[in-house]
C-alpha cells in the first residue's frame, strides 16, 4: 500500500473499507462470546459521533466537557460509595492500573526498590505496569475458589512494599477477591490498596441490589485507596472510557504532571495520554444519566438470567464442567474429553470468537448484553457437538 498522490472518490473508499470490515465479527451477530465489551448504548453512540472532535487535554478550550468529566468521576465514585472523590478518566483499565501503581510509587519515593503485592490471578495490565514503572511484583497464591489468599498477602509484606492490588471481577473467572479482609491488612499496615474493578464495577453493585451477592469491594472498605472501573465494559459506553477514583487528593497530585506549552488548566494532566478523546467521556455521562441505577440493574439482571441459562447448558453436558459457580456474568468451562485447543479451533470455524483462560485451563464466556438467549443456545448446540467429538489425529 502506498500513499497515493491523488485521492480517491468517497464512494470507492467506502467500498474498499467495507471489504476489510467484512472480516470483522460484530457484536450484533452475538458471536463474540468472550468479549468484555459490547455494543455501545445508542445514546452514547449518538453523543460520541456529535462530539468526536473534542480533546479532553484542552481543558481551557472545552470547559463544558471538563465539567462533564468531573461529573462522570463523581457518578462513578458515588456508585463506589465515595462522596468526595479525586480522580481522572482514562483510556481503560490498563491506563488506570498504571496510574494507580504510579501513585503508589510516587507517594513512597523513599522506598528505592518498590514492590507491590498481587494475587496471581491479577490482570495482565498489572504486569505491564510493573514493567513500565520498574516495580517488582510479589505474586501470591489463591484459594480453591481462585480468590486471593489473605494469609499469603500478609506474609509477604516487607519494608519495600508500596501497595497491594486486588480484583473485583477477575478476567479469567469473574471472581471477587476478599477485599474486605485485604483492606483490614492494608489499613493496619498503612499500605495503599488498589481495587481493579474494570469489569466488576458496573456489575457487583447491582448484584448486591438484586440479592445475587453481598460483596464488599469498594470505598466502604476502609483500606481501599483507589478503584479503577471501565464504563466501556458493562457501562455500555463507547471505547475508550475508563475511570480511576482516589480517596485522597494526594494520590491524584502524585500522578499529575505539567505540560508547559499548554495554557491554564490544560497544563496539568493526570493521564498517560496527552491528546485523548472527550467524546467517550461525554457519551459515558449521557448513558449513566439516561439509564440511572435502575437501568443498569435491569441490564445486569438480564445478563445474570442468561448466565444461569449457560450454567444449565454446561451442567447438561456430561463432558463439560464449570470451574466455579458463576459469581457474575462470566463462566469458565473445563472439558473432560476433547482438548481445549481442538474445541476452540472447531468453534472458530463455525464463526464463534473464542477465548481461553490459563488458570485453570478453560473456555471463557462473558455474557454481555449482546449475547442473547438465541445466541447462547446456538453456541451451546455447537459446543455440545464439538465437545463430544474426538478429533482425528
């Protein structure tokens, strides 16, 4: 491909682009069966398209958008039971986790060889952040339900530890670490505790409301100092839309840098990205205000109803087994007969977009709003056939 001297008419460009896009699998098809994102809410898509030229870095230019961003942080913080938040929006969980770890490092600069304790079920973005920031990760064990072991966390605390990270909605299983117990340890030892709730943040509060759990994971837990949560997952916002909320202003100041060539408020940035879209922030604000808690509660209830359907389909197959009873709208499935690699390969040929988890080796399903009852039944009809057919050598 070369950069042509003369441009091409719009119709031809669109036709060529459509040929590429035909290879993409859309959420509307229901075939992305393991995605943690979904079709954005129609209102969010409308707001995104209307405001896509706005840059959230130009605070002195888009003052109204700045106020909206602060309201997004306040709404998310209220969902996380914090009334006076300090925070920033981000491109998603990876950036939020990097920033949370940066705050841990920067508020404890006297520690020259910083370490952060994490369970081995932590998201891969934590490994990436440690690599970027020069922080050593101390990975601790888990229990039989794949939750972080509080005993091992406490055992590994040394003078070099600058923070602890736990997860509310693990990528592999949707499991929730015992954050109330970890919070007690963090509080007693005066060590920051960051909760990665990128996925679970827009699920767990509504599970609690629906009587489907009683999980303590947010700022009600005294030791929690920061939480990351992604509106572009179960919040139904367009990508990229993440949030990082701090309990203390000191932590926000620790990740804030100055850009000298920008005037006024724009010179202070609390993000890794410089230029970043305001459109997804504005869209998230619109969706959260439109749906309210009751709207999200209804969406989560629907996802959990279909999760129970999926659970029943797994239990009805004698050669499949759930790793754990689903805590939220994520399932991990083990195969007793056919190797996972063979199942994935065959299911992919049938149009399903699959994913596997390494801990333990299993198929991973995420029952997002685009995964309808019809799509689920079609998926399990194929899976039943594939999981009971031993492939040829």
